[in-house]
C-alpha cells in the first residue's frame, strides 16, 4: 500500500529542538526536515483514523497499540520511507540501500513488554534510555530565559535510533 502526501500548501516539518535563538540546553537548536519521517506518516494515518472512529487513547502505550492496530487494519505491515514519487516513477535515495523496515510486530512486542513491566522481552530493538536534567523557566518577557527557583526536573527518554 502506498500513502501519498500531496500538500495543498507549504509543509513545515520539524525535527527535535527549539527554534528560539535564546535556547539553551542539550538540544539548543531546532531542525527543519525536508521530508516527513515514517513516524510522521504513521501518525497522520492514525490521526485520520482517530477522527473517523471518534476514539482517542488514554496512555502512550494504548496509543501505540491502537496505531499498530489501525495500520494493520489498513493492510500496512511495515513502514518505509519517505520516497519521492514523480508521475509513475519512485526515486529511492542511494543512502537508503539496506535500510531496515520498521515492522508492526516490533511495535506490538514493545507495547506488550512495557505493559508487563519488562522491556527485556523486546529483543532485537536497540533501546537506549537517555536522562536529561533541566529546570523550569519563567516567561520570556525580556527576551531572556530565566530559571524558576526550586524547579529542577529529570526527564527520562527512551530512544530508538534510526533503522531500528
């Protein structure tokens, strides 16, 4: 199954990070993307299905299972791309040769493992836990970031490197 995105106007696709020139921290700059990533495409399909069904998940893991189910119902067993298509020709970039395909079975395994409280079952997935330390900030009325006193936090992020 092919999913084609035909923009009606300019697309603004963002990577992680901030676009604010006064940004500080581990990711102090934002990044624009030329093409939507597979996760963006899956999210767009799932958003359309949520709207059609009138459902919304209550937890991220319920969301993961629901998205996997929606994609599976649509006949999508894996996501690969994005690829550039012009008329009837599809162009695959040279760097993409041998790129792994994200299988929905991997998403289901991950969701089930998290529900049972053990990520070790999700074999074959390159899972990395990254910890960020940060502070809450006051408003930027003066064009500067200022730290709110007494608001230190730690954020744990589970990262899946590209191609896993």
